[in-house]
């Protein structure tokens, strides 16, 4: 790939980058920060190679949850989202995430664009209307979204289940199917009421969408396959309206109808850029309607459906540019487990920043990130080790070991590069294209690996020449070594600038470089000048700070837990059944345990799964519960012929999961890793369907 740096004369590109919009009813945590850092690194890289790259985001502010949260807080929705917006912006920018505009979806620009896109789709016949029957709370005077109605599961009879699915048996259903339903807000029994709803005919763009999805480099292969699964049964129309009261934009030409939050939320990307270009509308049009721009979205895999189907179809219909690239990442786990508030690993961004250098987190995430959708697992022990050994002990060490007292003895004046020094610098510069390609492809872990390897070479150069020894007998030789080492550090930190911008700028300041860090400066060596006093580029992180952060997180969780318990007791005293909003993660009650239905299963059939490296397909007889199809990742330890006739322990009430190879309806219990995998088997006298107690 050829990049637009000044020496090759290639025309720079114009690129618009966005990250997913944080919902305005909660704090920013490290999972949000992961995405922001991932995008910010890419944006800074594009700017460092000479491209014009804009970076936009906004708070997602509409919907019933915002309205209810504001009511609970005793403020208007506008007041509520304004306060959250300030907190979100502060937390994200504390990690060096630098937006051109961090905006809000509750803006005049968003309203204008949402109406424009809707009316264009309506004009093309892509909008239809029909009446649907919904649950309605006469006490709260509102239609109840799925998560605001609870009742008894129509399939298994479990109490206190939401209006769209049962957490006990995994069944999915319509809110109108619930038995003994009640409003989750006030506890009253809702009624059924008809309402007119508006629908976007997504199927009208099925062919165009399929072509768009399958185009080269739009999505990584895993994301592409996931999206294409929705085409199997044909795309369906999408409900884009909600009834009032609702915090959002009213649909033009309709009475008491509002845009569903997922219609106007992604339009917030456009609105943020429209606000930024309010005095330069041509630039907005060039980005969203021109032929020479790129639009790149960074999103989590949980919202791929909306960004891979609804959003591009809306843009197609309204005649705007569709995204050039969807970069889809996985979730963050800590120590191989979901982030937990009770264990202190569900870290808010503000808590991390309170105790730690946020640039260390940027470096650590870069060392772990690639372009795929796999979850990113972190550990704070690994964080400390990697930052201390690689960033501080390797790269920062190059600067600190030659530019403190040694350089002071030389009046802080650099010398001339010798032949060996120039050869070393040329080696570093020769890796430019390779590092650029890794950045472009979001292979950040390879960027870090390459830079730290080069750092090893520079440290070896310094060690071999031992300037702390030569300063006593040959000051000018020492000056040459220091000159080479600091020029090498300048090159390495220029490469590293997208990841650790603050450390890079500190080095530039010490070396008297006034320009913004960029790859065009790699060959501009510094010789025969006096430089400024030593500046510490970065300090070592320590276990004490990490533990203080974890303890603080636990304390905040306990405080919130106590407040929830107090609120629940008050509600129960008033005759309203409630469920704690926050459960202690990792600890379950006896009621939770009874939800898991463990049964003895007899494997009657077992087969290899064509195209799968880890899976075996089995048919399990659960007695009176019937037979279930299971795809089990046990191929490393078992062959199909080993399994037929074996009695195993099965999670029998797991929600069925649609996989690439078919529907998996249960789960086999096993222990160990791939090398030591062992299925759980009943000891004796167990019959298919027996319930484990």
C-alpha cells in the first residue's frame, strides 16, 4: 500500500471516522474506552501519514429508559442528558481520545437529518403503516416496551420474566403472550391497545445490501458471515415508530408518533459532522455525498445488525454515502471472565484515570488489539508487566539512560551522527511501510511487537558502546552515541505516536521539535544542537495503584447495592414487587440455582461437523423432555464413536442458539481445557431425563 506522505506526492485522502454512541443513562467504563482508543489510534495514524481524518461521536440520548431515568432523578430529560454528556466527554478524553466533535443525538442537526432521511424513504415507498396490538399501562399512560412489562413465562411458568424472553427456559415470545402481566414501573396490570405503527421496508434493499456486504474489505470474514445469516429467510420490515410519551423526535405528519431510537441514533454520526462543518457545508457534502472520501465506523459486535443492515439501507434510500468499512470488535473480559462490579473488575473510566496513567492503558490495549471480533481478555498483572517491561523498560529507557546526567556533562549538546549510527537509524526507518500497513489494517499488536523489537536493537547499540564508561575518557564519542540514541528514540516514538501521543510530544519538546509528530519527520535527524532539560516521558505503574482502583470499584458497588436494597424495601412496603437492578456478579442465590435445569442425557447419535475444527454434533435423549440437538466443542478429546451410548450431564433449559451449522438446543457439561477435556457423567443408576438435585 502507498501512503500519502510528503515525499511521495500521493494525494491525501479525506476520511470520516466514528465510534458507537454511548447511551446517556450510564457511566463510561473500560469497555467503552477500548473502542475509543482503537479508533483514536487509527485516526492519529491517518493524520500522521498526511491524510485529512475527522473523528466524530455523540451521546445516544433518546428512548423510554432516558425518560424514566430522568423522572427518577427528578429532572427533565434535557437536564439529565446534558449532565451525562459532560461526564462522558470528560471520561473519554481523559484517555487521550480526541474528537473533532463529541455531540448529542438530541440536536437540531439530528432532527433535521432524521426528518430528511425519513421523508426521502417515504417518498420512495419504503415506509408502510399498519395497526399492531400492544400492552398499555393505564396508570402510567404509556405503551410498554418489551423490558417494561413483566409476567409469567407462557412456556415454563417462571415468574417475573420480561416481555420478550424468559431468562429461565430461554423461550422468546411477544409481550402479549405473558401470563399475569404487570407494568415493571408501577406494578399495575396492563391492557391491550391497538396503535398505528410505521415500518421501514428493509426488504426493498435486500439485493443492494447483499452486494454492499460482500464487497471487498467492507467487513472481516466473521462479521460478513454473521450479517449474511439474516438473508437466509429474507429481510423483514422494521418498526421505526414509538408511541408517546417518548423522549425523541416526533415523526413529521404523524400525531403522537416518535422515531424509534435506532433510527435517529446512527444519524447522530452525520449530525455531529454537520455541526462541526456548519460554516463549511461543502466539506459535509463531500464526505457524505462525494466520491473521494471514506466513512469508517468502529462498533462492537453486539450492534453489527443495526450497522450492517438498517443503517446502510437508510443511507442508500436517502442517497447518502454508505460506510466504506465497519470495524467490528469483541467485548472486554478481565482474567477470562465477564467484568464484575463485586470483584472490582468492572472499572469505570473515571476510576481508572483517578489512580493510573491512562496512556499506559492505551499502550496495553494496542498490544492486545487486532482487527477481528474476538473478545479482548486483559489482566492487571499482565498490564503491569507489559507496560513496565516494554514501554518503560525498553522504549522510555532509551531516552532516560542517555539524556539525564550523561547529557548534562556534555552541556546537553548533541553531536554528529557517525556511520554506525546512520546505519542503525536507516534500519529503523526501513520498517516504516511495514508499520504503516499494520496500522492501516488495525493490527496494532503487530505494530507494538515491531517497535519493541526495534527498541531492543537500539538498547543493544547503547549497551555495546557503554556511554556511562566512555564519558570518563572520550566525551566526544559519548556525544555521538547519545546523538544516535536520541534520534533513534525520536523515530521509535514517532512510530508510536498514535498510541502514546503525550509521551511522544514530551520527547519532541525536549528535542526542540515544534512540529506535530508525523511520519514525514522520520528522516529529519537532529544534530549539533543544544536540547532542553530532561523530561520524564512516562513513569512506572505499580500494584498499589491497581489495588486502590479495584478497592474503590468494590466500594462503589457496595454503596450502590445498599441504596438499591433500601429502595426495594421501600417499594415492597408500598406493595410493589421489585427485582434488584444490580445483582452481585459471581454470587448466586438458591433461586438463581433452581433456574438451571441439569438433566441426565443419553447420547444416541454423534457425528463430525463438516467445516468445524472443534465441534461434534450429538443427539441427546432427555427422557420425557424429548431429544435435543447439541453442537459441542469436544472434538479435541472425543470422537463420535466414543460418544454413542454415553450418559452425560446436560443443561436442558438453555436458550437455543442458532449457529452456522444449525440450532444448538442444550449444553453438555465438561471440565478442563482442550488437552484435558472430560465430560461429566452420572455415577450410577441414572436414567435419561433424570433431574440433578
